[in-house]
C-alpha cells in the first residue's frame, strides 16, 4: 500500500517568506547606509559615489591631516586673540605722550609776555623830552636857509632845551632865536626855553653847503627842567 508524505503545514511557508522579506529589507538598509556614508562622509569637494563603490572606495581622513587641520585652527584662534592687544597698545601709549608737551607750560609762558606788553602800554611818557624838526626855507647857490621847530614831546613843562646841529657838508654862519653853545650845539633863549607839553618854538639858521649837501628831517634834542 502506497503511503504519501505529509504536506508541510501553512505556518512554515509563512515563516520562510518573512525571513526572505527581512533579509531583503536588511540588504536595502545596508545599501542605503553605505550610500549615505559615501555621499556625506567626505568633504564638500568630494564627488558622490555609488552605493556599491561606497563600501570599497570610501577614504577616511588620516591622522596627519586631522592633526594639521587642528594646528591650523589653533594658530588662527591665537592670532585672532593677539591682534586686539597689539592694536590697543599704540593707543594706550599715544595718549600720555602728548600730555606733558602741551597744555599748562605753554599757557604759563604766554602769561608773562602778555603782562610785559601790558606794562609797556601803560608805561608813562618821559617827563622831559623834545624833538627838533628841520625844513628847507630857502636856498641859493651854495647857501641854505633852514627853519628849526623844537617841540616838547614829554609829559612835563620844559625849562630848557638844546639841539645838535653838527651837519655834514654844512657850515652855519648865522642863526636866530637860539644861542651858540659851541661844538655845533645850540640852546634856547630865555624867552623860548619854557615849553608846555606839545608846545613848540621856531628858530633857524643859514649855512654854506657843499653841492652834495642833504638836509636831514630832524636832529637830536635834549630837554631839562
């Protein structure tokens, strides 16, 4: 009598299919993981690779590259930290350098100059002073007629005045309203010796002159009380 083999139950088929599905899903997940690692594992300049080549061709950065990049980053950060201190040092040294050279000493030097100018402006005029102005009144051939105006330029009334008529290329032979004191000096008469401040008196002389005679505009004058 022929005996047939028993058929496998339905639960065994289902279990086998589930195993196949899980194996296929695991393979897909592995391929996706390797593809992501190949695309995103390298730098920005790395070209994307296929999922199959990712497992064999993916290169990881070496230890020397990592150490060199870390050293470069450390050097850049240290230079960034040092640059503010270097730029700040000139400003700190610049501010004190100008303080001692300018300021109070300059103003102290100007103050005495202003005081001296103020004192000069307020200085009183000389008590006794005069000036003698010369003007050509007439001339003919080698002779001149000169007018002399004596003016009291001081702050007090004059009691007497003298003038120096030592003129080059001139020889006085006649004079009026003044006395000959010798050595080319001439003095006031009794009636015109006293002059109030700003007052004047007129005298004159005649002289023989050389052809190149040049009459000065004024001559020295001394005044006394």
